[in-house]
């Protein structure tokens, strides 16, 4: 797994679309500019939805990994 340093973690394991992205949206509202969020998911649709979320909001997707049925994302909040 990645050695990226993160300041927040969001575990959406067991949740299906659209819940992971809805929770992600709420979590980034709590974060400060420069914070990095680690998202853990088990829904395969997050491989499409989370990169689109990042692109839409302009947040860098620092890393995206898969370990079996678990998907991990590292997202940086670069705006206030």
C-alpha cells in the first residue's frame, strides 16, 4: 500500500453508490486546504465516481489502489 501521509480517513466499506461519494463530499467540507484524505471503499463504482469527483472539484487524486475487493484513494483538498 501507499506511504502517502494523510490527515483524514474515510471508510465507506460496505456502502454502495451513491453513498461513498456523498460521504466524501461531506468529509471534504470539514477539511482544510492542504489536507489529504484517505478513502477506503468496497464499491467498484468508486473507481469511476471518485476520480470524476476529484476532477469536477479540482482536487488532486494523489493515488488510487486496489487490493482485492478494497479500493483506496488519496485525495488532496487544494481549495478553501
